[in-house]
């Protein structure tokens, strides 16, 4: 609707007409196109992320190869990477990988810089993942 109104306003305005009428119509055209494109982009992103971990159905929960992560993603940051890797292994995860990152002046040695579970950097403590899901823990260190 906005697209149609914008095209009409832009088309009916002449060079001598009000500056705001012609440019207002152009802005409505741009907004209308944006509203046409944005929903398709959002759907593509949702499809792309739909297979990545996250909560499993009740039939999958009965399978012993599913574990809950146990902590919110924010609870991992700035904790010792080795302690958190052991925590995840004790919950049953088998593919916990640690990766050192260069430590800057105010960073704490061994503190977690970032964590991703099946490519997801945001998750809650109730989220469940397969035990073989890759969990990548990036931590600060001088030895890089």
C-alpha cells in the first residue's frame, strides 16, 4: 500500500511542485520496497537457523543423546574456560573445543571471551542439544 501511494505521489508531482511532496513520495516508495523485501529476508534467516540445536521434541528428550546446557549464555562469559569446559563435559557433552584468543591489556587470563553451541551464541539454560554438538569456547590467553 505504501509503495503504491509513494509511486502516485512521486508521479503526480512536477518539478515546480513542492519539494516535500515529490521527495515524500520517493521515501514512501523506498519504504514500501523495504517492507516487501524484509519479510522474505527474515523467513530465509529463520529457515537457515531452524536446524541448529535448540529445544528438542519430547520424543527426542527420552533419547540419552540429548542434554540441557544448564546455564544461560551470559553465565559463561568471564568465567574460567577450563572450569566451564569441565562443567559441560560433566553434563554429558562430548565435543567441547577450546580455542585461545589473544589477550589484551585488561582481559583476564583464561577468561571466556565467547561461547557457541551448534553455531548459536545465544541460548538459555533450558535449551537442549545433542551430546555430540560442537561447543566452541574462546578464551583469553597471552600464549597465542
